[in-house]
């Protein structure tokens, strides 16, 4: 996107959108608007700066950590730049809405968000300042909230389909937003930071953070030795660990994983924190510790950092990324008292293939999965829908009077789409060595017009075609620079409009121009007067 002149970096994670880049964002926004409106949501615009008082009411002023960029105004009052807007919208609701007759409601905005990400990277993919569509629904009851959730889920499917993306909705963790259930929309791409596990029959797909893996003692353990709780001097409770490291309990992905004989100890932390090697050494009382690189933990978001010792990295490498992810999944088990395991070896006791079996083995699983292995894929989170329940309405007393005149808490949902990330995800999914291959609906221009000489007949035809296409609603980028053909072709490929229309002296002499499809590289000779009909 930098090379193609779509964006320019101003500071880490902060970009100027250049004209071409802005056109892409506007196209995505338009699709998002149309589908939000169609699903019954109403657009409004909330401020970027929000006062600390609202965030204190929900406890998130303290809980959000350093991702929340805070500042003081001239009167020393605390403010933050909005990373998300549950507090502000819930405040609006409680001031304006009195009766069930005014509900259900769903408000959305498309706006700049600020999150002081610990590792901004990959351009617009993980910015600190970025554009998000966020919607918030308010319902009279659970059933209504579920209906709104479903409407947004359906709208998201339409939005990403219309954007020309290959994506998959997956079950997701609720993260810092909280709430009861949620789905993420993942654009499938090798470079994605998220790991998805899914069944081939399409009945199950989840973020690996969310995927349920059972402690081995509840699975079919015929091939495994019984696992027993271990007592070791290195053992610490969750409370001890979080207090010592000064982190939120939810930032602790996993505390300790033990292996008999040579003991493996791991502490995995995610989010914003000052945890370092020295602290972890002191915490565990071990002389040596190795840093587990975040790249080894692709399934974890929120900048996870792991510390492994004293066996160290070698052990982790042997048991693979999956061990680390499995540890994340064991948050339920291993962070509880007496549920640390002796002799739990990845290769032998857990495997990717066993995820499905482990799930099936779970007592009372209401939706038994078919037998078979789960596959994994890499994805980019472009959208996220949450059922919030009454988490925010309770904290902020957002109530309404029901038909019986009783005061009730609004049941909420919230729904985000990373508009700027969607643009970046599209590039990840659609490109080759020469540059971008935009899908038509979000391409900055439909056609790049490439006259190969400055001669009068070529220029004149370019002008005629340019006007004709514009009148037909075809968006054209006219490369009228006095550059060599090779330079023009390269730039056209880099920018990646889906169609390139080449006007050369030779072709013109035969009454033909050349139409090239960027996606396949196919070319076709066309009579100039057929161009508009062909592209319309
Ligand atoms: P991530 O897991 O990538 O940090 P998130 O789960 O924190 O994202 P949400 O709170 O669910 O993000 O926000 C809704 C959407 O906003 C995300 O699905 C994503 O598309 C987008 N988004 C979040 N953080 C960023 C960012 N730093 N840069 C660009 N887009 C972002
Ligand atoms: Mg996420
Ligand atoms: Mg995040
Ligand atoms: Mg999310």
C-alpha cells in the first residue's frame, strides 16, 4: 500500500490516507453504510475524545490498560481517545430513552478510533489510529437482542461478500469488550495473525483462542498415562502471579505447565504489561529463563509474550506452536487449583487431530461434532459481533420502562468492522509480485487508461474514451504522464485497478485498443466504440 501510493506513514501505526487509499476506504464505507441501513441500524457520530467519568462507571478506565490513550484537558480533567464506544452510547441511551416503545434501537458510526497498540504493524492492518464501523443495539429482552445480533451477523456476511473477500465467520473469545457470545469474521490469508480451527464438514469453526480443548484426563486417555496434580516449589496461584507481575487476571493466559523429570515452566501473558525476564525468574525462583518469541504464538492476539524455563525454548519448539496454543486453551483448567499436570507432553498427550475427539468427549455437549480432525487456517479479523447482555446497561444504569411500567435493563449488542483493516486484508488476499489486484467493488478505480504515446490521435482517443467511461459511471484513472510504456504498465499493475485499457499507436492504426484483466493477465483487442459496453 505504501509502494502503490495509497498511504504514507506519519508515526508508528499512524497514517495519512492518500487519494487512492482514501477512495478504497470510501468504497468499503459505502458498502458498510448500505448494509447497516438495510439491517435497520441508524448512523450517528460520537466524539473521538471521551471523558474519564464514563469509563470509570464501567471500571474500564482501570481495566483497559495502556491501549487506552489518556490525556488531561486544561482543567486537569481526564479524557481518553475512544478505542470503542460502549460507554458513550450507553450514556446517550440512558439520557434519551424512557420507554420500551422507543426500542429496539441500533446505532452505528464510522469513525477514527485510537488504540495505543503495543506492536502496531503491517501498515493499516494493526494501526494505532484506524477507521472502524461500530454499531450498538439496545433491546427490550434477550430474544430481541438475539434478533439484532443475527441481523448484524447476516449484514456482515453481505458486507464482506460484497467487498469481494474470501472469509469465514468463526466462534470467538469476547476479549476486553466482554459479553456472552461472539463471532469474528476472518479473512483467510497466510499472513493472518489469527489461527482458526475448523471441521471440514463446515459445522464448526472457531478462533483457536476460543476453541475448546479438554484437559486430557476427561478425554479418551487409553493411550495416555494418568495425569495427576503436581506439587512443586515453583507452583504459584493465579493471584500470586498476577499480583507479582502487576497484570490483570485476564492477561494471564497460562501459568505453569509441568512435565515430570525435567520440569517445564511457562508463563504466558498477553496485552499490555511490563513483565520481563527478570521478574519471571524471580517469580518462579529459577536461575535461567528464555523468552518465547511472540511469533511462536500466532494463535494469540493482544501481543502475547511467553516466558519459558528452565527447559526453555527447545522444549517448546519440540512440542510446537500448538503446545503454546493448547496452554492458552487450558486457561480454564490449569489456572485453577490442583489442575496442573504432571507429565503432560504435547506430542503424546495432545494433538491437533485430537481437538475434535476432545470436544466430542465432553459430557453434555449440546452440539456433538462429527468425528474427524479439525483443520487449521490463518485469518485476519476484519469484523467482530458481540452479545453484550446487560454488562454495560447494568454498570451505567441504562434502563427503560416495559409494558407493565417496570424498570428493565436494556439488553445490548455491539458490532465492529475494521474499515481500514478490511482494505489491508483485501490486499493480503489479492495480490501478486507486481502489486495489488483489487476486487471491482472496492477498487480505487475500475479502469486504468494507458495511452502509450503523446501523439495527437492517441491523446484524442484517450480523451474520448475517458469521457465516455465517466459518463457511463465507470471510474477511470487516466495515466497521462509522459512516461515510457514499461513504467506505466508497472505502475498500473502495482495500483491494481481490475481493468487496464491500453492505447498504442500500432493498435490504433488497426482500429483497436487493448483491454487487460489485472486478475488473470488476460488481454483482448477491442474496437474503441465497444469499450464502454464491454465494461458496463
Ligand atoms: P485484534 O484482535 O486484531 O487486536 P480486536 O479484537 O482488539 O482486534 P475489536 O475490539 O473486536 O478488535 O474491534 C473491532 C474491529 O476493529 C476488529 O475486528 C478489527 O477489524 C478492527 N481493529 C481492531 N484493532 C485494530 C487496529 N489496531 N488496527 C486496525 N483495525 C483494528
Ligand atoms: Mg481480536
Ligand atoms: Mg486488539
Ligand atoms: Mg475482536
